[in-house]
């Protein structure tokens, strides 16, 4: 029953996803939809990520791959941070993949599972998610 309650509280929650690998992006979107999240927007390149970070309204969270096509995602992350959007970084390097100024943000190590994503978002946003 708790799982069903959580699904209801996630309904309508909006997430921005930034990931440059097509299969990983599709998998992450499937995971998020199964968890009850709505994909507000997705980007596979840094310029698109920056544009969406500044323009998509009513974001509840952003999940950002750290390395996007050889570029670091931190310019888009800075826009989101200034807007007050919670950020979950995804990287194969874990917390060590973040520069010191971003070390205090939530991180999920790749490869991740649905349970990993669910737990990371619950920790980031609190138990009412």
C-alpha cells in the first residue's frame, strides 16, 4: 500500500532528464514513468540542456548525466541551481566524478536500477515524494 501511496504523490511531478546515450535515456524515462513521474523535457546535448534548464516551467527535479557528448553538464546545472530546482547527477564515477563546488549535490552511480533511482529521488526530495 505504501508503494501505491507514493505513486499517487508522484503523479504530476515533473522531471528534466539530460542524458546523451539513447538507450540509457530511454531506460531512464521508462523507469521514471513506472515510478509515476512525468518527463517535462529531455536533452541529449549541452546547448539543449541549457535552453531547457532556463525555459521549462514547474520542474520538481532534474536528473543530469555529468558528461554530455564530451562536454560537462555544469552550465545547465548552474541555471537549474539558480532556479532552485533539485539536481540528481548521474555518473559512472560516482561522487568522485563531480568537481568540489558540486560535491554537496545528490549523485547516482551508473549503471543504476529502478530501485536506485527511486531511493535517490526519495532521499533528494524527502519521503513525501
